[in-house]
């Protein structure tokens, strides 16, 4: 009997995770720094408007920017907070608004580690092993931060979000511990991969134990050495993803930056192929990295991704998921003007922040 080839997956097909969470399509708004919250971490109207505008534009799942789980982990000014019960009211307002607009809601939680900004946190940053401007984490630091992440997860659930994502990518706290070059500890938190992955795994387990079974929990990982993620090996990242699946996480989100390229370690292999083969089928795989067209998104689905997260393209094209139904539509790409960013739903602070992204904003602001 001849088997029938699987039909290509459309990016506009619904996504259903093993927790029962259902999204209207497989397009995810990636978690992005936007500097629009209040100084105390409470939700501001500008951040609410930005995220709701993408839900209104058809993004099936909307992720928040990184929300710090502890004051000493704050990475920048204007960052969303989830480290205190006073944040719950604003978070609930956001979760309710996204639900009203038909989007699944995921809050990303993180700690900056040595990338925390002491000018806004008021504390000396700490990390796996002492680095310039940062001290070595003590055992007490690690015990406290594990509980901080679990408490933040409880707040996310209490606020009504559908799930959360642990930020384990981009050179923040967990990447610093996973790093084979940055983590020089000789205790149970450093050395072999099992020890370097311990902090992330203990946080994952603590979160999974704190929230109900149908609350979706995932993780974002940097697959290999790139940008701020230094000392990260592809095979080690795949093993970490396997362990986290064993620990009960429901999705793995690989941050590829350039998803049209194969891996640096294996130039003939793509990261999505490798992670998909390593993970149980019921653990969803999200992929992100420079996706601008429907064809690019569906190429990742064809490789085994279950959903595709958009960052830069979503900033400019507020209704990307709705517009791609038209095969003639072409996404607007940078450089763009501040006026265009404002028209796309960014606040003045967010639009000005985009000047830090190379070649994103036109110098003449035409």
C-alpha cells in the first residue's frame, strides 16, 4: 500500500498544543524589548496598545517582552515586571485584552544576570563566574532566583495568561550558566553540561510544579554561539532541549536570527531539523529568525516547526498574518521612518529605541 504524502502545513492553520491551548494560526509575535512599561515594572498603556495591535492584526499568539522576575535582574529601563504582586493587575489587564482580541497570551520571564543594568536595578549584577562589573553567584543567589521564577510563574497564571516562556537565550542569565566559556565554576553549577544546565532545569521543574497542568510552559534557547550567546554549542543545546522536555516543558523556541541559513557547526544541517528530531512529537517547536514572507515561514513549518515567531517584520507590519492571505502582498522592510513606526503602533519611546537597530530607521526620517 502506498502511503499518502503529508499535506504542506499552512502558517494560517490553527495551532493546538498538548496543554489544550489553541491559537488561531501558527504566527507568533516574538518577545521583543520595547521600553514602554513604567519605571516600577507595571504595565503602561503604550505597551498594552502595542501588544493588542498585533492581536488585532491577526497574530495567533502574542508574547510579551522579557519581564524580569527580580529587581536585580532588570535589564533596561521601561521593562515589564513580574517580580511583585503589584504587577498582577496590569498583567491581568493585558491577558484579558489579548483574549478579547482572539490571541493566545504568553508572558516571557527572565533575569538578566550580568546583563542586568545596575543603574535601573540598583544592584551589582551577578552571573555564573565573575566578569567585568558582575560578581559570582552564591548558592543563596541561585536558591532565591529559582523561587523568584516559580513565583513569577504563579503570578502569570493568576493574571490569566495562557502560558509563559522562560528566556534561556541571548546571553542572559541561563545562557551565562550554559556557556562552556563563561561558566568557570567548579561546583554543582558548573563544569560538565549537566551542571551548567542545572539552573535552567531546576527553574523549569519549579515552574512546572507551581502551575496547573494545562498552563503552557516553554523555553527560548540560542542554539549555538552567536551574538550575546557566547560559548554555546549546538549539540549541547539540543541535549538541553531534550532534558527540558523531560522536565515537562510544552514547547521549545529556537532563536535562529537567520532562519534561512543552516547551522554553523553542521553547514549541511538546519537547526529546525535537528531540534525536531530530538524532541518528542508532542513538544511543540517554535522557530524565529528573520522571517519576512509567508514562503519563508512555511519553509520552517515544512522542516518540522509547529509555529513561527516574527520580530522585526512584526514591528513594521502590524497585520502581517492577515495580509499574507493575499499572494500579491509584499511586507514593508527597513529602513523605515519614525513616522512609519508610529503609524505601525509603536510609542515614541519604542520607535526611538529602534534607532539602535542597525539600518532599521532612516537617518533622514523621511
